C-alpha cells in the first residue's frame, strides 16, 4: 500500500555497492575541512547556547532543556502561559523568572577510592557498590568514634571494572559482570530479560573481586546480543548519540545535521528531537529506508530535510564534487565549500 507521503521518498534505498559508495562520499565530506568538527563525533555534545542545536531554556541561568517547539523549559512555558504570555513582557520574564536546576543529573562517574574502576552509586559518598558496602560496615563498627572518610579511603584497595556496557548505543561502565550499565540493566529487566542472561546466585559475595571468573548464563545468548544491539541509549540532555548505528546511517545523519545548520540555521532542532529520530531508525542501514508515512510529524520534518540534503550529495556528479563544489538544492546555487579536492 502506497501512502500519502511515498512521493517524498527522495532516494531509492541503496544496494550493497551503492551503499559503500555513498558511505565513501559522506566520509570524505565529513572529514573534509569545511565540515563542523562538533558534528563529527559519534556522541555529539551540543553546547547549551548553540545557535541551531542549542537546547537550553531561554530564562536567564535556567539549567533545564527547552521543551517541544518552545524555547522555554516546560515549567517556564507553563508559568508564562499562566501569566498571559504577553510578548511585551517576554524580555522581562526571561530576565527575572526564577531559574530552575536540572532534575535528572544522573551521576555516572567512577568510585572515589583512588584507582577504583567501578561506577559510583548516585549518592553523596560516591562509592561503588562494593566500597559503599565496606564503608557502611566500617562506620557501623566505629559507632563510638567518628570514622574519617578520607583516612578510610586511603586504606582501601581499588577494584577492577566490569568493562563497558554491552548495549551498542552505550559507553557507560557496566554495573556487574552481566555487562550492562545500571540504566540498561533496568531496561533489560523491564523488557522481560530477553534471552534470559543471568549471573550465578550469590556472585556478589563469592567472586566479586575478580569479574573475569564469573560466567554469565543465557537461555539464548543470540537473543540477548540482539537486544543489546537494538537498545536505545540513555537520553541525556544536549546529547545526540549515534553509537551502534549502521555506519552509512550514522554518516547520513551527521551530514543532515551539518546541511541543516548551513541552510536553515533559524530553525532550531533540539537534540532530543534528533535523538528520537535516531532511535526510530536504529535498525536501518540508511535514512532512505525511513518510513515517512508512519512517524511523528516532527520526525518527518527532520527526515525530509535530511533526505533533501543527501539527495544533493548523492546525485551530484563526481566531477562536481572533485572540483570542490556541491550544489545545495536550489537554495543557494553553487557554493564553494572545500579548499581541497575530495
Ligand atoms: Zn526554564
Ligand atoms: Zn570502588
Ligand atoms: Zn548501557
């Protein structure tokens, strides 16, 4: 069944050879001197005030992210609506409204015992689970005299890490020998533990010191690995996480962001909207396979613009690219973009 937007499928999906050619072209462009270095990273960390992808609430010193199509966080948007949203008072509101702190600052740094490679729990001592356990026991033993945390820290030995999280979209440290970070561990549980990966009972006490000695048991390891490939990353404010994507899709999105920034800088694209799009097409090889008929309006808008910019790259004759020119649709005509031939 052909949907209403099938005419918007601007490019055919590539076959294997075409896919390699397209990746080669995009890789050259992305590594070229005209590309924005910020957008080269696989995890793009957008500064709050970025002119195009900036995500901060416009209220002075507010740390929260803008919400939806507004340039205010949800709370400040509601406050403004309840005060009538008068345009004339906007500047005054931005200056005088009470700034709000971040609410979801999940701490994922290392344990504070010198050299310890395990993740700290998100509480005030910032110790890993094992050191936290030891600290509690030590302070309970010394209940008469106050145990000095710094002195205690100096006597502790560090523990080796459990490696990096097995979810392809994640680089956080694993929280246990199962191989998932705390966030993905929770999601794995919520998903009903596909593939049935589990640790031997009592591992925490019996083998905790040497993670390599602990064998994870699976009902079906393939199913577990597939879950790991498809799991979305933890949503972090101001971050566009492209880890775990097919290399062509990843390059297409980087190029799409760059083209948007060049051509349409007045339209703000919030990282959270880009991330939602990324998560929607995680299983695809190329953005050209994206189903424009069955997605949100926001995702469709972003994808259509990205596909336009890719079309320009893909259909431009190679001589034109080699001469250092790319025709950017009909918007700006031919613009010199690269100082050296690709
Ligand atoms: Zn705000
Ligand atoms: Zn520790
Ligand atoms: Zn993870």
